[in-house]
């Protein structure tokens, strides 16, 4: 039994925590017991400002009554119904609502929606749809999937194969043939940039190199996060995504944007696809889809991709799906979430705040050992110099210190990432910068 002093706290032993240093955590736990608006309540009663929208997912803030009421209503009406060879109206209604705001607008035609239960499942689903599409159009030799170094696409075998984080890959075998573009992080040329960096569009030509190496006829799809979140907020250089799109088009390679983080208003437009004006063939989503309340993911497929798979012999067109694809409770939560986004203008609110956000974050320049700051929409990555003997420790210390002083941040290596709910007020942005700045000073 873990000896935990807090009353009413269960033993911490049984829950094997994900992506967590379990022994470290259980020795000094950080527990959240309630949440409302921009704040969590910790188990000692302290209020903690949510600088990370939970895990990049609570875009409309916490404790939204409309979502709770919709979930409760749905549970009482239809708790579950299968979507294999059966259907229920809520799933169709939610898909239709999503189609109305689909990435890239009506012209992009990314309005066919496949439901999953998480970002990882959305990624694996998108990769499988890409492979099935290539086969359906007579391009069955295209089985290779291209990702990018420092990419994070969840933890399924597809996702880790195209992902580019060594710790997530080291112990596990990967899909044969997966290969990677170089990442776009180039602090030597792009340090302390607000918005998109000037340098690095040519890094997209790496895809051309892989085409020369493997042959275009072996490549099904290329997947990237428009803004890489989990590896420390890597913002695409100007022109990079456009160039990637162009190379994919020229070589018959499907382009997949993983918008699990960037979707639903994070950058100041509904999707990164809209923000950058570059239209992929498939878009993955999750997180903000239900405001983080009920696990759910989705893949937006272009009509071209979808329709190609509807032309075969009559019968099941895609042998893929989950028991909970289009779960009624998740769909009800999703519809209520979209209502809030629309009523409160949250899918574009980050655009109004992004200048103030960037100014507050870039004010941290000059604090001790801050080597880079990157901002876009309502996202920031603040990079610290690593301690020579303990990479990652300095940012971890900052994270722990911030939490103790009432601010939730997220760290990856020595990079601190902030991505608050899109309801954040200017005063709270200033508060985040102040708490973080002091913690950085203390961790020097
Ligand atoms: N793709 C991206 C870009 C993500 O950031 C994440 C999670 O952070 C995922 C996929 C995986 O999502 P999930 O944890 O819901 O499986």
C-alpha cells in the first residue's frame, strides 16, 4: 500500500498510470478533484489555473452545463446502440454538424466523417483509410507510410511507426516500410519567432528525397501535425506545408494532417487546415471534439477518398471500426460542444488573443536559461537550456513549481508547453506568464 496522507484518497497502487513516472508520482502525488471554467481544484483545496486545457482538449473550459445536460439526456434516452450494420440518429446528426465546419470549408470537401474513440485511433484509422484508398484506385503497391521526426501520432502501432519520438518506438516493432521526413525545428535560424518561422520551407523537399529513395509507387501517405504539439510546439516554417502539399499531389501521395491538437480553434481558426490554407486529403481529430468530456476521435476524409471506397462490389466497404464508433453519449457531448463553440465564437477566439498571448509569452525572453520561445494562436513553447547532467529536469522542476503555485503547465524534455482553454481572459494570460517566469528563475 502506498502510504498516502490524504483522507478519502484511494490507494494509488493499482492504477498503472500512462506516460507517467509512476514511482515518482506515487511518492509525491498531484491530484485534481474538481474543475470549473479556467480552474482545477487540487485535493488540498487549492485553485490551479489550467494552462494546458487539461491535455490540449478542454477548449471551452471546464464544467460546461450544456454538455453535462446533453450527456445526461442522452444516457436516459439511448445509452448505447451499435453502429455496425445498425445506426442511431445522434451519430448521423453529429457527423452532419462536423461536416458543416469541416476543415478547409465546403470547397475542400473533407466532409465525410469516420468516428473513433481517441487520437491514436483516429491516426491508425486515417492510415488504414489511406492504404485502402490506394488499393481501391489500383495503386496497391503503395503501402509505405511517411511520418516525420519529432512527430507524435499517438500510441497505436500505426501511430508509433510514423511517429518520431524515440522513447515511444525503442521497445516496440514498427510497421515495415515506414519512413520519416526530417523535423522542422531549426532554432539556429528561427529563434524567438512569433508565428511562423521564416526559414525552412525547403525541408519539405525531404519528401521528394524519400520519393527518389523508395519510388513514389510504394508510398501511400504522408502524415504530419501541422503544428507539432507534443514534442514542444514546433511551428511550420512559412511555405513548408504548401510545399508538402504540392509534392504529395505530384506523386499521388495522400496528405494527412493530424489535427488532434490543432483542431477546434487552437490556432484561431476552426482547424489548422483553415489557418494555413493548405488542404490535406484526410484530417484526424479528437480532444476538443467533445471538449475532453467523453473520449472520442474522428477522421475527416475528402469526398475523393471516401467515394473511391464506395465504388467496389456491394458490401462492407471498409473492414474497420470500433464498437464505440459514434457512441451516442460521445456524439451528444460533441453536439453540445459544437453549440458552445458556435455560441461563444470559440473556434476563432484565439485569433483575437494571439497578439496578447505572444507578447506575454515573449516577455519571458531574457529570463534565465530561456533559449527559445515559439507562439502561434493560443499555443506557446518555452525552451530551456538543459542541465548537462540531467536533460529534462529543469523543465520538470518548473512544472512542479508552477503546480505548487497554482498553474498547470506541460513539459516535454526541457520545453514547457502552454495551451489554455480558449475562454482564457487576458488577466489570466498575464498570471500564467508571471507564475511561469518566476518558476523559471527559481529553476535556474
Ligand atoms: N495525435 C496528436 C497530434 C496528438 O497530440 C495526440 C495526443 O496528444 C494523439 C495523436 C493521440 O491522441 P490520444 O492520446 O487521444 O490517443
